[in-house]
C-alpha cells in the first residue's frame, strides 16, 4: 500500500513553500483577475515548469530503480480514488510512452523527447 500523496512528490522542492503560501490564507484563486489580465505568457511558464519536473522525474527514475514502483503505486491510488468507474489497465503503465501524431511532430521540431 502506498503512503498518502504528498505535495513534495508533485512540486519541485524549491517551490513547495511558495505553493503552500497560496493556499494557507484560504484564497479560492491562485491569481487575481488583474494578474490574469497581463502580457505574461502563463501557458509558456506552465510548459517550462512541466519540462523541468519531467527532467527531475527522469533523473530520479534513472537513479533509483524502486522509484518507478513508488510512482506506479501513487498512480493506482489516485486512479482508484478519482476514476473508480473504469478499471486501470496495468499493462499500459509498463514500458515507454511514445508521443504520436501532431504532438510528436511538434516535439521533434522543438528537439524534445518523443519516447
């Protein structure tokens, strides 16, 4: 059985305190309307953070052979909690994920991994 999901598993260590700061005061929105109506490309920033997290996960997976089991367990727990109507296919969780179609073309153009 897995342990309860912790924020540190999903948020970079150097960002945990910042993320908690948004939720400690009970705000219902992370950004104000003023912050959302600016010229900052939040989608691009989200993409960059996602790439950084991907690289961190990849490094942990290469460094610790047991880390894949930890993540698999977490995925199963989350699936059962939030999508109990469909049975999880464990075969789909093993092996490499191949990026296909237009996303593959875009990844190749940007020099990003497709496996």
